[in-house]
């Protein structure tokens, strides 16, 4: 039995949300979460409204940056942080990964830690 923390993941099951990408553990559509984030909804309101964690929000943003048409700033965020989100180093957690920028000027978000960047 693994003691590793649960890592959020996205599924696309035809029986759930008509096959649209969904947070596996909660059934919340990725598009709803990303839309709220891009609209500028405060992250704590997103967590409360959708009953998701910061990790869930990051994975939704990862999915949108990877598979949906997003801004160049999100592509840059993806290049820098994808490895930390998909194959984390020992000691890496989602708290060390910044959320993607909401504007091009936010592309210079800084973090410190073992997760990359």
C-alpha cells in the first residue's frame, strides 16, 4: 500500500460530463475550473465553489495549457513546470508550483524549491 499523497488527475469518461475532461475524484469539469480562474475569480473562492484543492486547480491549468488553446504565457508556464506536475522530484509538492499567469506581465512569477524552474 502506497503512502504517497493523492495526485489529482484528469479523466475523460463518456459516462461522466459527456466525456469532457473532468477532475477524476470530484467530477468537476476542467473547463469550469479554468474558466473561473481565467475570469479572475479568487483562488480560494474556486476551491470553495468546486470543492477542489490547489493541486486540482494546478492540474486543470496544466491540462488547459497542454491541450487547449491558451496564451503564450501559459505555454511558457507549461514548459517550466510540466515536469514538476507530471513526474515530481522527491520532496516536490504542489505548493512549490506557481499558478499560471493571468496576464503576460505575470509570466515572471518566481518560486523557490526543488520542483524546477
